[in-house]
C-alpha cells in the first residue's frame, strides 16, 4: 500500500511540476528552486512532517523533501546545540547526500566522457 | 511587425504542445522514481536508528542512483520522456550535478568540473538554505516571544 501512495503522491508532484513548466515561462531551474523553498517553508510551518508521514518517499524524494530536510535539520540541531544549529543544521540530513553527490559526480566526470 | 505581434503569430501557428501526454509521462516517471525511493526508505528505516538518519540515507542512495544513471546516459533518455518527472525527484538534482561535472570537465578540473558542477544544483542549495534559515529563525523568535 505504501508503495502505491508513494507512486501516486510523487507522481502527482511531478505532474504538477510538468504542468507549471508547460503552461508558464518557468524553467526547470526555477521550478526546482521554487519547490525547494516551498518544502523548507512548509516544514517550518509543521505541515510537511505529517505529509511525509503519510506519503513516505512520495514526499521525501521530490526535491521538496530536500528543502524540508534542510529546515528539519536546522530545528533539531537548534535544540541540540543552540544558535549554532541554525547554521550547521542545514547539512545535518542533506549533508550525506550532498557530499556523496560531489564525490560520485567527480568520479564519473573523471572516468567517463559526456554522451552525444 | 512588432516583436509582440510576431510572438503571437508564432504561438498561434506552432503545433500545440502535447500537454496531457507530457503530464502523464511526468506522473509515471516521477511516481516510479518515488516508488524506488520507498523501497530504499523501507530498508533504511530498518537499518538506521532514527527517522532523520533514514531520510538522510534514502536521499544519499537516490543521489547515488541518479549519478550512476547519468554517467551511463540512461537518465538523459528518462528526462527526455519524463520531463519534470525526471527533474523534480532528488535523482534529477544528482543528474544536474553529474552531467555538469562531466560536460565541463574539458574546461579543466578546477574551474570546469569543480566550479560548474553546481551550475543548477547551486541555486537549489542556496535558496533552500536561505528559506530554511528564515523560516526557522522566525519560528524560534515567535516561540521565544510567546
């Protein structure tokens, strides 16, 4: 069941994104930035947490989940460390993925030639 | 003819974009990627201690999958069909990093690969952190004042 919910919710977010790209002058980059900010703000308002509880990866995997993870990290580190958490928290949850992205992107760039 | 008039003429005469088809493809591809994410999340929930750790691991694994599919040219084909369905999931974020790193590698390791890797991922990180910072700050200040 949770797979079906993840499929439907994740698919719906992407379909709305496609609708925005096709019907407005919004570019891919604008859409991604907008979704990240939306996720971060919704998480701060306490709305994203219950949504992710319901939709699982359908809420986490779209880039909104990345934004929400930034805010979530800040809030939890703020509690643990005090004001420093407001800054270090940005990478509390996302840092693993970001560093992995940098490492593997570099490896592939060194090993493989671009296509086309 | 004014530029605006020309634009209007072009818009009227160009073939209508297959909106419904694009949206359905985005739905299908995006949904599929999120379903794979759910498999990873379920495994990570078992192996990690906290929910935050499970989220972190899931994001990282999806990013890893994104970089691999990009390196072997699979993701570009997926993006051609899926559009936003391939761009919006975190794998699309990884795709922008890897494809930029691979493409600009020939401009040098430092200023090519190193600098241009974040040409699209950079704004996402910058504005994600800025909006997260602002909303967290406001939340803390309100809680302190009340």
